[in-house]
């Protein structure tokens, strides 16, 4: 074993400071065996079952996941876990209607969502049959779990009601405009 050590001294404008130099050694140091801390967000959703087998259990559905290759399998499970998705969407139903501190309280309004859905179908020129598509129902169940999706015939009826309402508003506006122009 060869150890080289020396003391270096250097001067500054105010005083002299001695510092020990780095030690050089031919010996190999043992590999770093300290385990990494669990920094991934995925660990918030799992309980470690066995460190030897490197298994963890999902807090939502109790599925056992191996984490020997990191947390990618945990993240993959969370993206598929229906219980987690349901809990996340029900807790994140937010609206900017009422604030209590930093907590946002949601007011569910079936009719407001339905009117907005009707306008979306009109503006995006989406065929009414798409309201009955499985993917649309899946999306709406995540976006607003309490919302009751209507049928294509109800959607068509709502579109006609909206058209009648908008037509009456426009008619009244033009009537008022005509009256005000005729008085000048």
C-alpha cells in the first residue's frame, strides 16, 4: 500500500493557512452500499411489503408490484389502476365557483354541463351518434363522474332548443335595433 500525504501551506493577505492535501492510495475502497431514498412520487401510492423480494402493494387495489427495476412498473400500474383513477377524478372535480382557503368547492350542475356539451357538438361539428360512443362515455365518466350522458335523440332535441333560443334572442335584438333606428 502506498499512501502519499503532504501538508500544503499558502499565504493570504491577512494570514497563513494550512490545509491537509488529498490522500492518494492504491487500495480500492469498498463499493458504495448506502441504499437510495425513495424519491419518486410513485412511492406515495405503494406500501413496501418485502425489501428482500422488492415487492410493494398498491394502496388503492392491493395489487402486488415488483420494484427491482425502479419505479416504472409502479407508474405503469397507477396509469391502469381503476380505483386510483376513480379516486383521483372524484377528488379533483373542481370549479372556480367557491374558494375556502386553498380548497376549491365544486358545484355540480348537470344542466350547465349538458348545455356546454351541446355547444361543443355544434361548434366542433361532431355527429350526434358520437355521444353514444364508448370512448365518449369513458371520457365523461372521468371528467365528471356524476354527469348523466344523454342519447343522440336527446342531444338533437337540445340542439334544436338552443337554436330556437338563440333565434329568439337574435329576433328580439334585431327588433330593438330596428325600433331604435326608426326613432332617429
